[in-house]
C-alpha cells in the first residue's frame, strides 16, 4: 500500500474516531457529564492540594476547556484529511466541518436528558478550532513545506 493511501485511510479513521468520541461525550446525560467534570476536578485537587471540586466556576472552566480541546484536535484532524485528500481550501474546510459538527452536536444535545443547546458552546468549539488553526500555522506548517 502506498504511503499516501495509508495516510488517507488513517486520517479518515482518526477523524471518525474523534467525531465518535465527541458524540459519546455529548450523548451522556447531564448528571454523568457533571460527574466526569467532578472527577477531573478531584484529580486536580489531589495534585495541587486545592479545593476546586466544590467550585461552580472551576466546573464551568473545566467543561469549557474540554470543549476547546476536543475541537482543537478536531480541526487538526480535519487539516490532515484535507492535506491527504488535496482539498485546496483546507482552512475553510476545517472551520466549516468543525462549525457544522459543533452545531449538530448542540442540536443532538436537545434530545439528551439534562442537556441543552448552547450557542456559547458552539462559539467555544469554534475558538478551540481557531487555536488548532493557530497551532498548525505557528508550530507545524514547516512539516508540510
């Protein structure tokens, strides 16, 4: 198998896996999702010897950072797909894909118990995508030249 074909297959598999992971997280009922955030805060409490676990603000920050991270990686994976499939407007492709996936994800959450649609979550997801764009252009673009 040619290296280019292997790159195409792997890039699509990674993108689909990541989309599935985002779907998995958004498919959790609100209380399960809150529990995941609490476990992360408990872990941070143990490391930094703080009392973040009882903080509403800390929970909010962890949840929004999770959104940004998921879409940061999603944008990077979109870039690799566009690179291997020779999509000329890879920046537009990445942002459009991330926006549509974020909007679809928020609509999906309308049907999940204790979850809701949030325009701010879409904006946070797009900010994560933008950070992925910046990361690729500042740190990694030399790899492709």
